[in-house]
C-alpha cells in the first residue's frame, strides 16, 4: 500500500525494532504452548526471518523475494500468526496489508482460527475459497471432499488480511487479491514451496492422435475454417522442431501466436456438437486434448525429445506464470526448499541462509521396504487378482503399534470406473484383521494434555502438506508414495527456471525426480509427531514405514533434512528377504559363468528358476559382482 520506503510505518527504526521483538515473543509463546522447546539457534533463525519480513514489507530488501527454510514443525505457519498479530497489536493493519497463501483451504482455515486466537479481529481477515461449507460440521478433520470447515468471505479482497489458496493465483482475478485499496499488498506470506509457474503437458501421441481423429471431419465440414489451418500449421512446426532435435540440435521455443485461438476453439466445439448430433460420433476426448493444446499455444511451447539411452517419450510443454513478476514483497516458508530440485531452480527467490542442523531426528526410526510405491503398483496389488501385499503391510505396521495413534498416507482414488478406493480398502482390511481402526484412544501428549482420536486416521497424497492436525500420531505409515512422471518434471523444471527450453540432463532428471519424491515423503512424515521439537532441538520418538524402489536415491536427499534419522530394513511378510535375492543372483551368475554365448536373454537366464518379478528386479544389481565380464543390456546380459 506504500509506494515509497519512507512512507511505510516500519521504516521508522523504533517501530521496526518493536515489531521484530514483539513478533518474536509471540512466536516463542505460541510454539511453547504447543509443547515445543526451542534452542537458541532456532530462536535466532526465527528472529532473522521476522527481520527479513520487515525489510520485505517496507520495500528495502534487495531482492524482495525471500525463502525461509525452517524444518517442518519448527514454526513456519506459527510465524505467519506472529507477524500478522504483531501488526495488529501495533494498530498497523489497514495501513499495512498482508496476503497469506497456503496449499489447502483447511490450512487457511487453521491460519484464520490461529489469528483469531491471537487476538486479530475476524473483521480484519478475509478467507477466499470456492468450497462448500456445512454450518453443522465445523470439525476440520471431518470434512468431506469439496467442503471446508470455514465459509468463504465474499468480500475477502477488501480485508487488510486475505487468506487464499495458491490455486487462486491461477485465476483471472488474482490481481484483486494481491492489491488492497488500489495498491500492491505490503507482504505476501507463502506457506510451503513456492512454484511460481504452472507447467502444462500434452503427450505427443495424444496430440497427434487427436488431430488425426478429427482431421477428416474438419476437411469435410470446415475446410476453410480456422481449426484446420491452425492444427496443420502447428503440426508442421512441431515436426520441424522434432526433426531438428533428432539430428542433435538444441531445443528451441515454438511460437504459434498470431492465430485467433478463440475462433479455433469455437470451431472445435462446433465440430464436436455436429459429430454428436448428426453423426452419432463422440469426439469429445479428441477435442478436449486439442483445447488443452490451444491453451498452451497462447505462450511459447516446446517439444520434448529424449534421445538414445533416455527412452523415446515425447510431449509438448508450456508454462504460465502464477506469481506475477510485479510481486516483489514475498516471504516463502518452505520446509523442503533444500530438498526439492524444483525449489532450487528459481533464482528469483533468495534463501535466507538458515542452518540445516537445527533439528535432530535420531529418535525417529524409518522402516524401509524395497518395493514399488507408485499408483499403478498398488492398483495391481490391491486389484481383484492382486496378492494384496500392501494390505498385509498395513496390518503389520498398525498391529506393531496398537496402543498408539497411527496415520496412514495413501494414494487417492482416481476418476475411473475400475479405480480403487485405497483409504476404504485399507480401513476395511484393518477392521477385518480385528485392529479396530476407528476405536478412540486417549493418549497423554508431551505438553501434558490428553488427545482422544481414532486409533488409525487415513489421508491421501495432496493432504500431506499444510494441515497439522495429526501431530498426535507416533506411527506414520506411507502405503504408496506420490511420484512425478518424467515429462511432468521436465515441464515443471522449465517452468520454474523461467525458460521453456531449459533442459535437464538424464542423470539430473533422475536425481531431480528422487529429490521431489524425498520432499513429499518428508512432508508426509512431518504430519506426525516428529514435527514437534523437544529438548531444544530433538524430534520426538516416532516410527515411520514406507516402501520405495531399490533403485531410487531418495534417501540421499531425505537425509539432508532429517539428520540422525535411523533406518531399518523392512521385510514384510510374504515378500522376499535379502537371502532370497542373493540366492537368485547367484543362480543367474552361475548360468552366465557356464555360458559359452556372447549374449544371453533374460528370459533364457531365468527359465525354470521360480522367482517372483520383485526378486528378479532386486537381484539384478547383485549379478555383475558375481559374474565378472558380463554387463546388463536392454534384453538380458552380454559379455563386456
């Protein structure tokens, strides 16, 4: 709301000093009340973060965008409460305006309640969202999909403090939220990772199939229309770029602007309607794919081409800026900023320089099963003909901690006729095993209070950030892990770097995938008890369970933010142990040593050896040391 530094209330050194000290005291009080005990180093890090926020607010920070990398549970969200409530106590809200961005509506509802508890009047706070609100259900843990525990405020943008989801920045009215009384808001407080751009991806196969699927209809019904001309032009330009990359050229941006994209979209809609009514033909899927491509074509686009040794997947990518360039008063509180490669790619946000050893995790034990964890893996396992190993893993992990509160994090149900409702499946499995997941348990907490909650609570990926209602859980079980597809990561990397032609090398891409996965695992585990801090710098005792493909190097990244965490191998009942894998590797190595051929196929090597696919996959890395002179190929093994 202030265009000049001298105009800002915090430009007065005395006022600024009172603000920094006061917010710091409020923060300490709130964190101590939650059962935390804080070290001098952590308290100093918080003071530095509040001081940086003051500099950003008054427009004196050299960059204007700051990232505060505090550990999960160290008070990032509480810092938001402290900063806003101190502005209120100094009677500055109104002359100073703030926007708070969180990943979820329930995260914002928590901030709203915390601000009110800290003395900020509700008429100064505006919560903006599009979910439904049930007046008879105010429990944040009992909200059904599409509902929120607090209502939307229609005039939220007119309040000095606005609470909005990060998704709101993608809307056409984002500037209304980021301004107050005609001026840019003095401070935007961002909870969790700040991904400034949205990546868009259309697989190359989907695009060409959709274009081919309607091309003949367009020629017959609208031969001179804008859609046929545009799609032919776009395909020719993309093929030209693809051929250049196939000959070794660096990727370049493909520009398709200059066409009336609205007219092209209308042409496609008219074609779909005609096909449905006159021809009894449904081309809705093709049209939706092409309209997604149209939305991307408003910006520079790029075709992804992965050369030899990196697969042959191709896709068309683009991105749009969600956080507008003019927004220079931004403070990001991100617990996984040093883990995820995507966060590190944005050079426009300056890290504050928080020490990485503020918290010790030596009382946290993580049990790791070297098994797949993707959505398809669990769908195949939990399907009608699957072995349901992950259901048995849920039983094992909960049974081992029957007298503790447990949290399960699993995949969401996808919108498909044969989709599996994983939360329901795991709950029913636990019930059938006699583990009574919904039975209330009353357990004393570190702060002396008693929490009565169900024995087992289940959330899905997507709710593993920003919601802090499960800190009472001392047993956290990840049944499946969220993974990014390679093409999506490449698109997101280009978006975060602000360059559609930005390219990750294959090894960098694999490392980036592992880092993003590690960041999500860290956030999910930190929903549980380990988010607290006791004895000044220790995470309380907690047990974690998860599975991950043995080839992933996610632990390298996770260990950076969980120093001291103890790892144990987990060999779930019914899954192969180390001896079984070694035995399989020795059997194959013996066949290779006896072979007189130059190359041997995997099928021939494993013939008559009764090992599961998981055993074969886990045994493969052990074989080279047991069979010197042989190397793995795409089809089997060949002499080196």
